[in-house]
C-alpha cells in the first residue's frame, strides 16, 4: 500500500515507519509542524527543531522521503484556542483528543491526496474491520494504550488510520528500536500538553489570561489562608504550588465568578463523586451502545471504572460509577469501553450544564 506515516521524532512513530517499510509498503513520512515557536519564543525553547532532526535521521536510515507540513494556523484555531477558552472557564481541557481528531486525522487528511490508502501513526491502539464497520480496540499494553486520546475519531477517519505499534507493548517497541539501531531508540517519551514543548504551562496561561488575585480558603473552617494569581492556574486535586504552610493542602473546589480556590488537608469521602453527566458525545461506529453496563476511563492511563449509563436526554448521558473518584472535573473526557472496544466518549459537564 501507499502509506503516509506521521513521524514525530519519537521512538513509537519511528518503529511504526520501520515496521511498514520492512513489510514492503510505499512509505512517505510527514512531520507536522505545530509548535508555537514564533509567538512564544520569549517563553522558552521549543524543541521542534530537535524533533525534526531525529525524524530526518530515521528517514535517512530507512531511505524514506520526509515532508514537513506547517499546520500552526489550523492547530491554533482548533486546539490552542479551545485550550485557552476551557482554562478561562475553569474547566479541564484535553487538547490531545482534538489534536488527533481535528489535526492528525483531520486537517492532515486534507493536505495529502487520495493516493495514500492509509495514514499511520505511533499510537498504541488497534483498528479492526467487522461487518463493514471499523472498530477501535485497545493495545495489549494497558499503561501505554492511547485509545482514550482517539475516542473522537469518526468511521471515515478510522477507516484510513493504521497503528502498527498497537499490537506491541512498550518494552517490545524499545527492543525493536535497539534491534534496528534507530536514532530515536534512547529518546524519552514526551510528557505534558502536546503543543507547549519546553514552555511552562503557567507561563502560557499568564501570557494569555494574565493574573487576577483571589483568596485561597480552607473549605472546612472558611478561613482565608492566602492569595493566588487566578483560579485558572489550578486544577481539582492539585497539591503542589499552593505555597501554604501546615499542609499538605489539596485543591477541592474552584469558584470561577468569585475567583476563589478552596482547599482541604485531605480528600474527604464527601468530596468524591460517583456520578456525572456527559455531553458532546462521539460514537465511533455512529451507533449508540445498547448496553447499560460498560467500562469508562475519565483520564488517560490503565485504570477503568465499571459503570452504568442512563440517557438523561437525547444528547446527555448520566454515568454512574461502581466506585467514586476524587478527581472528576468539568471539561474532562469520559471514554467508554465494551471489553477491548473503545466505543467513543464525551465531555464531563458542569452540574449547571
């Protein structure tokens, strides 16, 4: 097949390219330039040049052509602006989900011609076609599995997607990288928000939203313990960066309108949640699940909750967890599973939504 490989400069996408090359496919690699290096150069170094150097090394070794596709404008419009707005509203954004659905398997599809039968990436996930439907399935590595970040893909997108590393565990990928002596074999996995690079998250927020002083209040005593530079610098469950004595203290509540952060010395059981509403749903097969008992992830990682789903209305799900969770926040994504099949997901709503 003629395949476009999304190459990031990391070990996973490098192995994806090598696996497909060794299978005899006609490969062209593409590096998507989405870093905000021009506008935010004063905030710190952006490592896109280093990533591109590694990507070029992998392609030279495999004798594969590499093209650089600039997508900064599309990325800003679809991912960065959404992130800023969610933070401003006091919600918890997940830009990686929109990076996949709107950029890597969205805008990029429009940048290449139809002669590319598949678009491959280094995601830990699997695609299986059953009865003319494409299903997104989990990776055998539960820690690295990335179906959570792919839950907003559509049938059309998934029909063209290919995840060569999805059948492997991370340790196997590292072994394969050493066996191929890849330039990326010793690179560490990237962490944090995809578009920031070395830019500190708080500096990014400060540049766009500034600072607005507010109170930090002990939710148990009502006592003002200190000041903070703005509610949008904090997330529910956060315990670092509060600069309060006598801790540890945890952020347990935020009031956006009054710019108040509430803290507690512990996560008390009453602050945990065992149900929430989910909207803006995407079902990958275009079919709503007919089962009530499913599994759900409310953040990337190996942990699932057993849950029951009830339709509150045509567009909203009520999700009831078998066990409560202490880190549920509006804006997070809830992603649903039936065994090893990722069904899709939606956005956790505020109680007032």
